[in-house]
C-alpha cells in the first residue's frame, strides 16, 4: 500500500470514528432532549432520530466510496470508470445529506427556538452548505475525470 493513500485511508477512518461515537452516545440524548424541551412535539423524537441516523448512514456510505476510490488509486486504476462511479456516488451522498438536513431544518429550528440556541440553526446551515460544496466539487471532478478517460482512450486508439 502506498504511503500517501495509507495516510488518507487512516484519515477517513479517523473521520468515521467520531461520527460513530456520536451515533451511539450523543444522538439518542439529543432526541430525548428535544422531546423534553417541547412536550407537545415529543412524537417527533423518533423521526428526528431516524433522520439523523439516515444522515450518518449516508455519511458512512460516502466514506466507503472514498475508501474505494483510494484503493483504485493504489491499483493504478485512477483513470477508470470505477473511479468515476465512486465520485458519482460521493456526489449523490453529499446531495442526500444536504436534502435530509433541509428536510429536518424545521425540527432543528423548533429545537433551537425552545432552547433559545440560534447556533443550532447555524450548524445545520453549515452542514447543508458544506455538503453542497462537496457535491459541486465531486460533480466537477467527475466531469474532469470522465474527460481525461475519454482523451486517454482516444490516445490509446491513435497510437
């Protein structure tokens, strides 16, 4: 395994561990806190929790696709359709995370309104914006890689 991709794979694992810890220890407490803050909307506790877990699952899917992309780079298959497909899946994961947070933004707003914590709305907006930036970057990278593959195949045919 190459040193550069080994470091990046290690960073991907380090990115996943805190999210996994949040899913196990913090998210259930946040859902309970939401139910305690707003007893009239306590029935939204479980949809809120399901939405956060769905976001975490999509995040882990994006990390897995990134891990696969680094494996393709290790095998010198960086300019292949498999790499394009991995980048496309990363793009779809980022779009899904943005969409889920847009859908759950009203719940975050209700929670922030009751708790008088406007920072929660800001955190939600940062996640939406960050995921959108990743999706746009992945789309540009996907198109660039696809063009490079097309040029490479044309050069292979002409030689």
